[in-house]
C-alpha cells in the first residue's frame, strides 16, 4: 500500500462501514484497546478490510481481519510489503 493508513482514516471507515463514531485521537492514545471496546465486531472489521482492498485494488495481509486492536491493525496494514499488483 502506498499510503499509510491513519487513525483518522480508520475512524472514518468504522463510521461508514459499521456506523460507529470513534474519536481517532482516543484510538491513537490507546492503540492496544480492543476493537470491541469501540463496538466493532469481527464482521465490521471484515467490512473495513474489504473496503480497503477495493480502495487500493489489492488484497490486504491475510491476518488483517483477525486483528484485535487498532494499533495491531494499522501496524499490519502499514508495515506489510505489497507483493504483486
């Protein structure tokens, strides 16, 4: 992925995909807090993964939909090299 996914973008995806209003600065301050603390379940995270895959036209890392925290998700998405196109 060329651009780094930010907490702000993740908050927008959570709002658009799951209808959750989350303060991105709260996620940034507590990157280890569980997604379920924000009301995001595994189906909601799967929707975010699909939205990002559609947006960038390539699959995210295989474990992206298994991440438990915002910090873990951003770390995986932002630090996995892109292979193929």
